C-alpha cells in the first residue's frame, strides 16, 4: 500500500531535512502543500531537498515548479482544478465525495478521498463516511488501488484501509 506524507501548510524548522528523512524511511511519496506560500519560498524548499527525492514529490498549487524541478507530479483541487497547459506528468486530485471519485478517477493517476477518519490536524473535521458506505463503494469498484484515504490516517490504520479496498493512505497530523 502506498504511504504518502503531506506537509504542514506552513514552513517548519529544518523542513527539507525532515522531508528527506521521511522519503529515506517508509514514505513512498510526499505531497508538498503550502497554499499561502510564495513561489520563491517553495522553490527554496525544493532546492534544499536532495535531488534524488524530487521525483517522489507531488506539488499542490504552484504547478509550474513540478516542471522546473522535475517533481513526481501535481495535485489538483477545487482551487486549482486544471493542470498547466502542456503538462503530461502524474496527476492526483482531492475528492470529498464518492461521486467526485467517480467523476475524476479516469483523469488522474490517483485520488485522495477524505475525511475517512476523524482528522488529527483539523479540529472538528470528522469522518464523512460510514464503514458500510465505504464497503459498498469497494464492492462497486469506486474505491480501489487508485483511491488513497486521507483524514485521520495513521500508520496503524493501514490494515483497515486495505480491508476497505484503498490503495494507500495519506498522513499529515500523525507525521508532523
């Protein structure tokens, strides 16, 4: 199963080093998400990460940096719903309903579905799905190896996610 880490939305102390440590460990991909940051700030962070890890970094917002630094892909959401013109690399997307998963799955390499569990990092962001809904979605082929669980995911929840048919989990609160 795919293990994904998502950065904090703000910059943290020795972040490049911490990102490298995660990618050296058991994290497969890192989603670089800095929604309020300036392009030069994010570029500076990317430049501080060893080049050998850049192909495993997926960037939110500032998609042009994926091309400049040969990153692993871009992530789309409601604020940034389209890839840059001419972009042909890996694309992921955030979804908050099963209907969104059905709508976007054919256009993306993988999708986040959230919140699966109660969020660790966002107070009051509770699970949006019952276990029965998730089981039915798995049986219907909506949840499969291309759907990544997000929201309250910890390393301990991966066996449960596998039973529910997810292709992996994305972690934020338990990582940082």
